[in-house]
C-alpha cells in the first residue's frame, strides 16, 4: 500500500500541478532541485569540504562529508540521480549528510557532467575518473582505500554499476556497490513500467526522454545501447564486487533493478536485494514528508555497515 502521507502531501499535489510538456532539460532540472524542500533537516557533519578531483584530463567537482575527522573511515563515492540530465551536489546534500552520519562513513558527493550538453560517455568518464582518484587519494581524504564503495540512485545507480563493471578484477575495483532504484535498461519493457507508468512521480515517458537525452538518440530503438551506458545489457556479470540493490514498490524502475540483482546472484556475486514497500522513486528526498521514506536510506545504512563491518 502506498504510504498515505506520500500520496496526500506529495503525489496528490504533484499530480494536480500542470507540468509543461514535453519536459525539457531545464524543466527537469528545476523540478529535481526543488526536491530538497521535501527533505528532513539533515544532521550536522563534523567536516564538510568542497574540492575538485583531478585525474588525467578530468576535473570533477565533489563535496566530501567526513563524520569523524581523525578516524580513517570507509569511503562511499556517490553519484546522484536525475536522469543523467539533472541533479547536483546541492540536490543530494541533505540525504548524503544523513547517510554519512548514520552509516559512519565518509561520502563523496560527485558533480558529474550532465546531458544534453555532455551526453554519454561524459558522465561515466567523470564517474570512472573520480572513483580512481578517490582510490588513489583515500588516505589524504581520511579514508581507507580498501573499504571503498561506489553508490548511486536512479541514473547514478547506473553509473555506479558501470564503474563496478569496468573496474572488476583490477586493483581499483570497489569493495561494494550500492545501487538504489537503478536505471539500468533502456528497453523499458518490464511489467513495472506498465504498472507505474504514470502517477508516481517518476514516469515511463520521463525515463524514455532521459535515456534518449543521455544517449543522444532522439528517436529510434534503444535496444542496442552500449552496456557501459546500460548495465542491464552487459553480457556477463561474474566477478563483480558484492552488491546491495534497493528498490521501491511504486516505481517503473523496480523490476529492472531486481532483475539485475538476480543476474548478479546467479553469476556468483554476493548480492542483497531489498524492496521497500509503500515508497516511490524519489523516497530519498521525502523523509520530511513521510517518516516512512527514511526506510530507503536506513537500508542503505545497514548495507554499508554490514559491508564494512
């Protein structure tokens, strides 16, 4: 059952608002940045620093949350959602402050490049570069390079999954991957796409537009998208680091995340899958509307605590 507070205080208001169609990148960016208003006030973090990760020719802005300066903590490299088109450090600031404090980890909030100005593979190139930089500079950041995770939600979940795929077997392979409502499959043919196509904030039409913008394909089939953009199309998932996949009940992306978790488990990857009932895609930003929404972040906290115990 859909959480009644999410329905009444968020979805009913959202669905009664006339949104310009088709949704442009600027419209989506305004809507995404506005989600911060629905977040509960985050806890104080002992040390918050902004900087730029420089790796090769890449320069990627970040914000680091370190809840216990002087203690070498696990490091979570986090890629925000927003359909590869929207989102920012500011957008993810409240949820990631809470994640850092509650999980007792340092979190790197990554400001990767967005489409359509920077279509695939620009965002992934940034994600790969900042992950490699974080591994090389973990000690300077007050973190342990042996306890580094990649994480992300929605589009950011796809980036985290792709980084883990490309790095598997290497010295810089992450110790864990945390995928929250990941957008992995541009074919968009899972039953949840039909069941939750409209009315639950994230829509099937919005996801199609985001995939097309990211891939630079305004029309035509997307079935042959490269697996580096669409990890669900990767032919082999063996050898990946242990994974946690979190999905929510009322989300077009639910089934593809769960299918990816099942494929990883079948390939021998230690995988934990949790579906959060009653929640919608953007639940990470709704803990100020409905306390139940915090369950999504709390599952992430438990996953990271277990991974780095």
